[in-house]
């Protein structure tokens, strides 16, 4: 203890007891200080302390003393007296005892149970009064208008009517006596177990739905069947707002009190939407099972009840035109799971005997969708495409709401171009595809799309032979790989983003990269080229195997420019170029051009640059259109405007983005022009007399798909061809088939039927159009890049520096080839004959072009060393195979 603190004087003669007795005395008596006690005299303020326990005892005295006044003539307990006065003030009890009069500290602020109970009762009372007022004021709307569907009218680009279709053609109201009891029970078990007992709403059901949803379990909806009936048939306002929910709540209560339960059930089942344009249970029974509702069995009823959860995601036929996740396979899996669950729930609810449930072991697969007769041919595909475009771009529009009709939808489709595209493909079918004569001609499919580069308008598509018979739109995503038509995106990335410096890390900024010149650069075009990472290390897959890239027909090319590689569709240069750029950058260039990222494979493998992804024909035409528009990208669209009840509710807005500079885009176009114009170009069959054409062919591994995508300044068109066995009756897994022998041709390439169709269609589509030429290619700030082990074509025998070689990016010399083991022998000199394939090599194959990945701006190393690349045509030695990717990508 500090020596500066004074020890309090010890009480004399029972000081504590005296203080205690003084505190216990009434406030009207004078407390005599105990013997030796220290009073609260002025000396206390000068450092003298009060007696031990003085304040506490005084406080207790004040609490017990109530309103009586204590007087201490000596001043002892003055502060305690003040506390007593405060206590007396707090002791006044009020009507609402808060803060509480007889509690102190934090207890004083805790409400009593009486206060809490009173507030709750008052709040509930106010709610009941408000509910009673709302209930008395609500008016039940009439049925009919909200539940009656109208036609939707679709128009061609010229304003003429294309099709009129809507919900009214597929609705038949039936009575409750015609609705099977099993259907009613299935809906009750799945949607509202308390339907027959509740008063139109089910607070416990809402709470249970929220709880089960939080636990991630299968759940009934929070709304009762009565509420859903009100929403379907009584309310025009379908918005999910709080006011509409309250309105629905009170109308449901009033409906329940004025209508019998069977009538509510009949109303609900007759107005609900079951998908495929079917409103009501009778239309649904006809649409899915081609029978009347009263003939449905319990299993079929359970499936139809599952559709009420959302037909888009539970119709086994799929609805990818609305949502890419709603594939046929995914929808069937969801439908089967919910179908089983509903049947089991019916058993639990004693609505279906267990022995009858045991009969239903196989899913009652519904019949395939049938189109309206007016939607045959290409019209059905056009309507579906326009419908999906409108729904995806107009907030709040749903399939169900659109099916109610009343919309006038103006499209971008050009009737003459649609007919011309269909006629061009039908001509190929008629002349060459004969499935009755050749099994190789079975399951042959074509798809196509034509887009205006300057606007993004989809002017024509070919979706299949007949929308009422073949339901998949071949112009949309089909799963067919695009092959070498993907290479222009690799070239665009090389000219926009450049290749990486081998001496730096993988993440390199623009200043650290080298922009590639398509003419001055050279890449190794050898067949079975060993592919390397950008830094020179050999690329290996997850199994540790190397990649030896093959060219179409196993053709080898010497050091080749990227322009020549595109003309001949050589694979090796573009695979290595993609690795030098970085697959993520190539992917980004493709997405920037207009392809959907979801259509591109996620794996960063060498074959990515060869088109192992499967974009749609629409997106491919749009992406090539970005080059035609000098780098301006616009998403393809098919709806210009929509009117509803005389008012325009939607208008397309042009949202152009700059994907590439004009220099990059015009140089890509210039290279693709040579693919068509050059005598050795793979796209020469697509020439249009008097018009400039740019394009690219594509053929995939094992001849499973073939493409031609090309464009003029005014129009970009993609044509694809493939064989796809998707016949469910065959029992086989959906798969793409090889096209060897198809059309009585040994192999199918993009240069065959697809380019022929393209040429025929574009000749008709542009027959009277003005002749427009492409802009001249602008100068690129690019350099010569030597990749894939490409070396100077004119090396000198001596080790001294030579003059700058032809087309070499620098004057750095190249030494004469080494004669060390594993290198080319004198009998096979690569400098004299680039097509020779010398003997030797290891089991893994000889090096195919430089340990550094072949990315240099100067061929400074010896062609006979490992780092220089040796001969680019060794073909992998005697033991090296090739793995993955495209085997013969054109």
C-alpha cells in the first residue's frame, strides 16, 4: 500500500454496529454518531474517508425508509439522504409501470410478464380488427378474363403475319365428376394435405414449407390449393408483391366460405398450366397421353400433378429453348423423382392402397410433343426462337403468362431468306442423302443460321426438316463440335493479346507479350508435332502422357505462316499457337466475339484451339459477324418489338460492344478471304462470283460433324452437318455417328456439303443486294514470331553469323544441323527436303520443335540442338503416339 494513502481510522466502541442501528432508525429520529465514528464532515472532502460500510448502509436505509425524511445534524449520511429522495421519486407507481418503480439497475428496464402479455394481446387485437376490416372490404373478382387465353400473333420482318398461336386452342373445362379421384388425391398429397379441412389458407403449411426449404428437403408449396386457384383464375395481377399476396390471402378466405371444396378443386385443375400450351386437366390428358382426363390412372395422375410444380423443368421432352438447364435428360430425372414421391405420399396419406402403388414401377412416359399444323416446316422453330428471345429479354415474362396470349410479336425473320436456306438444304437431301439405300445416310441432320453483322438480326435459320416431327432446333445448341471453324478466334487472340514471353511467368500483361504478325510469323506445321507449354516444357495430360498433334490426312507442312496454316487448315500451328497465347485468352477472345461461355469446354487442353466446343450455328454466325463488322459485337436477336393490348411493351435495344480493334478484325477477315480465294484453300467451294467472301471450314474427330461459316460485309451464315442417333425408341444412348461414306462420299468435310449449301443459299439471299467490299486490313503493331520449333528456312553451313534470312525476324544466325545421335542424318537433310522423316529417336518420339515451346522473336538457337527444335517433321519418332483431341480436324 502506498505510503501516501491514509489508513481509515478504526471505529471506536462498535462503530459498524452503531452505523447499522442508525440506518435502521426511522427518518424522523436523529441518528447519534457512534463512539469514535467519523461523520460526513467537511473534512471528508479533504481526503478523510467515510466509515467502513457507510455508503452501503446509508443506501439500504434510504431504501427501507420510504418517504420518511432522515435528519442528521452532524451531516452524516447527507449523500445517503439524497439517494433516499431519488428512491422516493422512483417509487411512484404509474399506469404503465415502465421503467419499473420497484426495481433498480438493469432489472428496472426489464418489462414484467403482465406488460408483455398486455402488449401481445393488444397487438393481436389490432391485427384482428384490421383483418376483419380487410375481409369485409375485399371483393371476389369474377372468373373468366384471367383464365381465358388468347392468340399470340407472330409477324415476319416485313410486317406480314407468320403464325397465330396461343392458349385458347388447348383448353376444355370439365366438371369435377370427370376428374379422376386419383388426380385430386395426387394434387392434395403433393400440394396441400389440409385442403379438405383448412379455411383457404394454411399458416402451418406456410411455416412448414419455409422450414423444409431451409433444410433442403422436398416440400409442398406454402400456398393452399384455394390460394393457387385464386391466383390462376381470379386475379389479373400476377406480380409477386406484398399487396397482391395480402389480396390473395383474403380472397382465398372468402372463396373458401362461399364455394364448396369440390368446386374449388375443379376450378384449380381446370385453370392450371401443365406445359406444352395445355391449360386444364382435360387438355393436359390429351396433350401428354392422348386420352380423356377421366381415363387417367393413378400413375399418370401423379406425373401430371408433378407438372404443376413447373412444366418447364418437369416435362420429359425438355425445354432448352426457354432454359438451357431444362434438358430432356435432366427434366426426366426430375419428373421421375417427383412422380415417385407423389405416389409414396398418397400411400402415406391413405389416398392410395399400397398394393396398387406397387403396380406402378415404371415411369408413365408421355408421348412426344405435337405441334400445331400451322407450325410445321420451319415456322415452329422460328416461333420457338422468337418466344425464347422475348422471354429472356423481357423482365417478368414467363412461359405460362405468354401462353395466355394477347401478344403481337414482331420478328427479324426474312421470309425469302428462310425459304432460300430451307430449299438449299432440301436440295442436298434430295440429291445425296438416301437413307433407304445407304445405312451411312441415316440420322443425317443439317442446321443453319444467318445473321446481319451490322445489326445482329437473325434473318434466317434452318432448324430441321419439320418442327412438328423433329423437335430439336438444329440452329440452336445441338452438341455438334465446331472443329477448325474455331481457329479464327485463336488467330484473333494472337493479334489482340499476343504470345507470352518464355522467360516470364504465365500471367503476363500486354506489355510483356508479343503481338503476332500472321504473315511474317512462322510455326511448325509438322504432322504429329509434340506440343509444348509456352515456356518450353512438354505438355502432358493428367496421366503424364505427351501430346502429338496430327493434321488432317496426316499431312505435314514445313515452317508455315499462320495465313498459310489457315488456308490449308493445318492443325499443328494453331494448337501450339493456342498454348503460346494461353487457352484462357483464346477462350476470352471467342466469348468476346459472341460465343456463349457455357458452350465452351472448361478444360485448358491443347485441343481447345481445334474446336472441341459446341456453340450453336446462331452464335457461330454472330461471332463471325463480329469480324465482318470490324470488331463490333452484337448478340444475335430475333424480336424487334412486342405489343400487348395496343401498347408496345418491349423494343430491342442495340447494345454493340467493341470486341476487337478494327486492325485485328480486318486482318482476320483478310486471312479468311484467302481460305476462299486461294486455289488451295479449303473454302473455295463457297465463292460468290463478283462478291468478296471470308470463311472457314471445319471437320471434327472421326468425321462426326462438318461446318462452314462464312460472311460477306452484309451477311454472316453458319452451316453444320452431323449424324445424331437420338431416337428414343431405339433404346440407344444419344450419340454422334461417323460420316464415312455418308452421301456416297468417302469422308465429309466442311468443304463438301456445308460449303455447297452455304454457297447456294448466299447466292439467293444476296441476289439483288448491293455489292459491298470489306475494308482494307489496317496495319498491325505486330512482330514475327517463330513457334513450335519453326526454324529459318535458309540456314548457312558455317557457325558464323549470316545475313538476315528471308522473312526471318532477326539477323541472328543459325548453325548447321548437328550429326549427333537422334538428329537427322545426311541421308535425310531437312534443309533440302522438309518432307523427309529421318530415322532414330526415342520411345517417346523425337523433339518436335524447341524445348521453349517455340515462342521466340528470333531463331537464335541451332536447328540441330534440343532448344532449337531439330526437324519439325519427325512425326514423333518410332514410339510416340498421339493422345486426345481431334484426329483429323480440318
